[in-house]
C-alpha cells in the first residue's frame, strides 16, 4: 500500500475515511462502552465501562503485560496493517488508527523506527504531535512507561479528538480546574491535584505554525520534567527516563504527572485518567471508583508528595 503523506488540512478527512474502511474490514476492533459521570472536587469525571464485560480483548486504559524492557522488542505497529495506516506525518513518524479503541478517531503517532517508550520525548516526537494538533482540536497524551499505562514498548504518542464526550460540558473534564490557574508563571499546579505534577501554559495561536509551536511545546515539556525531577538516566547501557510519567497536551497547555503504580484495585490508569476520563471493566470497578472517589484514585497511582524538610 502506498503511503499517504500528510498535507495541511487533510488529516481529519483521512482519519474519518480510514476509520470507515477499517471498521468495514474488521481491522478496527472498537470496544463498545457506556459511560457514567462521577463528581469529585469540582470535576465531572467521565467513567467509561465496557458494554460487554465478558468480551475478551484489550483494556483500552492499559495493556502493559506486553510492554517489557527485556529481550528483542516486538513491533506491533510496523509494518502497519494497511487499513490502520492513516498518513506519514514526517520523516520520523506515522499516524495509525488505534486498533483497540474505546474513543472514536483515536490516533497513534508512532516512530518509523524502534525507539523505547521509556525514553524521553525529543523534538521530532513533539513536532509530529504539533503537526497533528494543527489539523484539528485534540488531546494529545503519552504514557511514559509500563507503570504509566503504556500499551507497547515501541514509542508512540496518542491523540483523541475533543470534546471527549459531547459539546454540552467541558471539552476535557478537568477544564474547570485549569481555568483558575495563573498563567504568569512558567510552571504551575492544578488546584485539587494533591500529588506532584507540572502545568505549563502554551500559546494556542502558535499552532498554525507547527514548527514554532513544537519548539514552545518542547521548552514547556523540559520545564515540566525539571519541575517534577524527571531526567534521562543510563540503564544497562541504554538511555531511559528516571521515572514513569503521564503527559497531556492540548493547544493551550501541557500537564505532566510522575507515576508510582499502574493501577488501583485492578483499575488501570493511563494519562486520560488525569484529564478526567477513566475506564472500568465492570460494575464492581465502578463501585470502587465511586467509593474512593476519582481524585483519591489518581493520588494513589501518582508519585507521593515529598514531605517538607
């Protein structure tokens, strides 16, 4: 299949066309869900639940049993299934449909050659994401390592369109918290997030110049890493990140959260959880979320706050 190279203004129609074709061929295996809302701390969390809990398939929040660091790295993305290939974004990255998706038009931004998911993002990664964010309003995210909910060891960012549910509420559930953050400091924090994290405001007007936006995004990402103490380290002769983390990116801001565990009471948490969107497999897990509250669950899987000296 001849690769479709991305041209400005074409990603959304290409994504829609490829989704229709992949659904028709059976290559795209959408996970049917219902959703509930759980209010906590001023956020109306969206809780997606598998419509058929007995269905065997991928947990869209996490499939980390296949994300490992030992042995020859498998490549689930390349060569790409023809019906899942959307476009070549750049010389370094491809856009693919997420085969096991609970959100429609869920895009993967994948490196053309193997790079490990537990390496820090570089300018090429963020340029590829910026090119996609210039095409349509979306929420980009990165699960930095297995503990952060990474589905594969092959480096990949992800992008889902906004709004996450419908236009009747906030495009992203945590938006009400973000509106109160002063934008005068380079790095801020989110009210109600009582765990280490870093919020960085971005200039959405720059998105029409993807390279310029990518530079600003890279600078903000580095500031977030520094604020949370994450850096590059050498592990068994390879460069890796010093801690697992989640990253959320829109045209307006980025949010970086270090992680300490992958799940809470069997509920897998990836980056979307910190945007206010969680996935549960059944009513039992939904009951756990309601009993503990989503913010307490997020606090339990994030890095603990270091006591003041």
